């Protein structure tokens, strides 16, 4: 049978096969952050990882539930996210599952975030960790504290 894009039934069959073969890009999600915070802006950042961490992420052993982002010395750091080491991957390395990991952002994005956190009292929370072109990316949100949003809604 030849593929004819004009035939809807055949097109549907080819499209469904393609989507079924693609692996999931998402490594970990922080669903609680969507409930606890008002999400204002999204930023995408790369992560500076060690070798054992990449292997653990490929195995899906990451958790963002208690993670948050701090800005220190002009850099963004992911703190509290847990990447548990694989037993066979890190035999000679002292693995720290909750170490601070550097986020890779452009300088102007960092300046915007520093201004928002220092002046407006915003909080930076990781939302999702996923693969993009073979690299681990983190989606984070700049949001106000929930009490501040409630105060604005009540006016």
C-alpha cells in the first residue's frame, strides 16, 4: 500500500504509529508547584550535571518536589532536587543526591530574574525536567507567593 497524504484513514494510521514510537521527553514534574503558586513566567534552562547524574536521569531517578532555585553570585542554582545515584554507575564517586546544580541561562535572563526576586519578592520553582536534543532542560517559573496573589484577588 502506498502512502497517499490525501487519504485521511491512511494518514491517521501513519501519524498514530509515529507518536507511539517516540519516547517520553519528561524526566520529572513538580505538579504541586502548579497548585501552590501562581505561575507568572516560564524560563527554560540547561543543567550542569556530572556523569552519574546523567545516567540516573536516563533511568528516570529524579524528583523535583522539594526543589527550588536560588540566585547567588550572579548564578542560578537548583537546590533540593533529588537525583538518586544508580548503584552500578557511581561505584568510585561520592554521590550527593541533593547537591546544588548550576542552571545555564543567558545573562539577560539572569538579570531579569535577579531583579524580580530582589525587588518584587518572587520565588523561583522548578516545574519540569525533560530531555531536549539529548540535553537535560529544566522549566522553571517565576511566581509570587500565594498570599500575595490572594491579596490581589480580594481587591
